[in-house]
C-alpha cells in the first residue's frame, strides 16, 4: 500500500511540473515581447546599461588569482604481484605461482604483464612472457 502511494505521489509530481506555465512565454510557448524601457523609448535619456558616454563598454574588474595551490592526489601504492611460471613448450599456458602443483592456467588472449586471477586460489598474478 505504501509503495502504491509513493508511486502515485511521484506520478502526480511529474505531471504537475510538466504542466506548469513558464513565465515570459505565450500560451503556445513562444517568447513574449519584451516591454520597452526608458532607454529604448527616449534616446536622449542617460544610458544606464553599463556603457559610458564615449560608447565603450566598461569591463568588470579582473578577479584576483587563487592563492591556494591544488595538490595532486597521492599516487596509488604500487602493488607487486608475483609473475606466473612459464611452462616450456606450452604457449598460452602458465603455472600459477600460488598453486604450482595444480593444472596449468589458460592465459591465451591476455597480454604479457596483465594481472589475472588464479582460478584455484582467487589471488592475482601477472601474465608472463611466453
């Protein structure tokens, strides 16, 4: 019952926001014309739009540079995993350094130096150059 009320409240909120009228637009969604100001009605009136009497635009003052220096995050600690043991004559297979007496691990499709997970111990080791 609570779930149904929550869904109904969410649906009502979505419908209410979708049907709201945006100020500054007509009923069909086109922008409404802007009202005329004193500057557009009377050209002899003093200009109040940030332009001085020589018709140059005033630039805002330059922001001061940040004195705080962003330090980069510390590097991740280097984790040294053991290297898999190469099996001579079996290209694409190696022995896990954690389970040396288990069956060879199929590493075909993995580039040398790639960390892989030992299927016997769930520990990570590095694919050797075969």
